[in-house]
């Protein structure tokens, strides 16, 4: 069993290399205070957790920890449920935008909207807990407006430039996490029967009813199946390696995609699913066509998809 490092130690952040040590100490102290306060309500409109909410959060946490353990990994510190905050469905938030839930890396907290039913609440919680347990690093910097922080690395996603919030491999990370969420929810359908109005069979069907990141998931399934076939592997074996990398931070396995599909493939994977990009079916078809093309054709398509950045 491989023991994962504690992702939520307060020192797990980056600053510019030219920042003096005394200022780094100030940044660290600011981060400690910010994470300590993340247990407090985020708004006067925050909804107090019901007994069912608490049971669902506890079940989601145990289910995710069990799934990670089945990958041969052991989590060092379990996520504290007190860091989960429930807000009204129509709550306006610049950081949350239209998302149903969000793991906020710097604050080390999960914010989730009130859901239409307990099953949906459980699914959102599993998704965000997978983010929380993923390999996470973040930046903190001091600006004229005060301290500012954000995700530097989350799962496979990372910021290619220091202190920039635009993430690479974002679609890949979300596709893997949402696929994992689907499987976890399916396997715990029976546990959910006491917390929902549906029986196990209905819950299993609903668990497989995807409704998040459809283009990202579809494309990744397509690419994984092609990769597995060309390398005489089982698709499940590829998925297990992808899932494991979320938590260990090891991205070397992604090189297999480059060997199978050509030298620009990692750049393609890094770009696919950028914010808002995969909401366009035409863009999705262009990415899919890249993996359907010959090696020679892919070079030309990469220039189109990546512009001049090759």
C-alpha cells in the first residue's frame, strides 16, 4: 500500500523564487489563517447541514476513501466534514459561477449548492471529494489589493505559468473524476437506499446517468479505448493508471498517449476541455478527429487546434 503525502499541509504552496524568506513566512502565516477560517460559514445565507446532509457527506467521504484504497493508495489525512459548506441553489458567487460544487484549494473547503435530491447531493460530494484528495498544490502571492491565491496543480491540471489561473489538462482531470464518481456512486447504490426514495436498481440506473462534462468524458473514453487496443491492454487497466495519477501526482503515464498518437498529443490533451471549450460540439468533433487521423494528418490538425504553439 502506497501512502499518499498529506496534501493539506500548510506549506504546500508555491511563491516566486525571488520572494525574500521573511515575506514567504508572512505568506505562509496568511495561508494558515485563511485555511483555519475556512471552517467558518462563508455567507449569512449558508444552509445549516441537516442530519441527512451529514450522513450523505460521511458516506461520500468513506466511499471515496475506499475507492482510493482499492487503487493501492492510503490517504494520510481524511477530509474534515466541517469544511463542507452548503449554499442555496440560486446563490450568486464569482468563484463558484454556475458549478454545482467546488473544491477550493487554498481554503481547503468544499462549497456545494443545495440539490434537488439526496442522490444528486451525494454525486456532487463524491466529485468534489475526489478533487480534495487529488494531488494539489497552490500559489499564494501578495498584490497591491492584498494576498491572492489559487490552484497551481490539481490532479493532472496545472498552471503552465506561475501565478496564472488558466489550467492545462483541465478537461482530462474533470473527465477522469466524473467517470470515477459515476463508478463510486453505482457501487454504493445499496448504501443510498436508506437516504433516498429509490430502490437499489433505480439508483444504479441513475448513477450511470451522466450529466456533467459530457464531451470531455466521451472523448476520453474514445481515446482510452483506442490506446488500449493499440497497446494490447484492457481499457480498465488504462483507467486505473489514470485514476492513480490523480492522487500521486505522477504524470509519466500520459507519455503513453504521446507514443500512441504522436508528438503533439500531450499538448492536445492539455488543451482539450479548457474553460467553456467543450461546450461547443464542433470543437469536440475536431479533437476527436485528431485521434481518428493518421500520424501524418495529426501533425496538420495539431497546428489548427493549437495554433502556432507547437
